[in-house]
C-alpha cells in the first residue's frame, strides 16, 4: 500500500522550526537527552495484538498532531521527527543523525541518494514514480 497521510509531505523542522506537531512535546533534536527517550514518544505495547493498529501505527501516533500556526501557500510542512522514533533502542542513533543533519555535519538519506545519483534522480516502481528535487519527491 502507499501512504496518503500528511506524513508523506512532512520534513523535519530543525531546532524547533516545525509548524506541524503536538505542542505538548517541548523538545528538539538539540535539547533532548541522548541516553533517554522521553516517555511521550515511546511506543506502548497494548494488551491485545491488533493487526489494524499495527498497520496504521504512524497514523495512530500522529492523531494528536495539528498545525501550530498558519501555513502559507507554498510553505513547507515541517514536523518534529523525534516524535516518530518510538523505539528506545533506536533513540540515540536517530537523535544523533538529526543533530548531524541539522548542524550540516552529515547528510540525510535523500541527500545521500542525490549525491550518488544526481538531483533529478527518478525513482520508480510498480506503484508510483517520482522525481527528487531539492530533497523532495515530486
């Protein structure tokens, strides 16, 4: 399946620059503790396995998110990617990766792909085709 939710169009807003989030988090990649994920982002196990919840976990986790201010025409939608980590074993790696990207010391996955294949690399499969431009898929 292909996701059609808002998260498909959302990039990370470095150091609190996000305009779509759950206001209650109050942390960014720069001020959060590397060794301990905040309780609010950890995935909680339910008492009964539910395959519907399993398939739609990202949508369920983002149900409380909303625009924090008006987003103008043509303005990029920016989220706090830390709210999507959920796995305490991946926390330090994810935070370190975002810190590196936001400080310009490392590249994200899309930037690495563009460096290897060019800015207008075409991705295609049986479901969809897009052209990468400026880090976004069109």
